[in-house]
C-alpha cells in the first residue's frame, strides 16, 4: 500500500504547540530542554500533517538523543523566499564522515529499523515534494 499524502494548510503555531507537548514528557528529553522560537502569527505551511509531524518528531528526537543532560535543543522555522525551512539544532555536530551518508538506505549509527524509517521518509519527501 502506498501512502497518499493529504496536503493542507497547517498553522505553524499549532505544529510548535504539538511538538512542545510531545516532548514535555518524552524519555529522550529527560534532563534536557526544548527552546521553540515561535513562528509569526498566521504563518502556515502547505503539507501533509502526519508526514510533517513524523519528520519533525524524528528530527527533535535525534537532537535530544545526541544531547547531554542539561543541554538545550532548539527548534525554529525561517521563511526563505516563499518556502518555510524547519531547523532543529543541538550542541553536537554530526561527524564529517557520517554527514554524506545520513539518507543512505540501511545506514545508521542506531538500530537498523530506524535507518530504514529515515530512508523511507527521505524517499517519500522526495517523491511528494520534489
């Protein structure tokens, strides 16, 4: 079965509220904090809500897992031209030898299933939005 995205206008403040709620008690965020820079009131993105939330949740989870206790993960959205660009930042840099392989099929520094999930998300995004 192939997932058919349902594109809709999504209010970014709602996305931020959901991310804040999801990570308020998330095990990966224990002992760490999440700083969300609010989007402009009324700022929207045209996307599939489920896909967007899954991707952003994975990004924030990865940032928390790479962070040490007491550190802060930062999330914000910036408008570049007519596009919204999502950012998730933490203190830890991705090693240079790993950076080019992040979206390769079957590559992971973690469990194998997560590598497959990340690759499938990347492929779905490329097919859907590019």
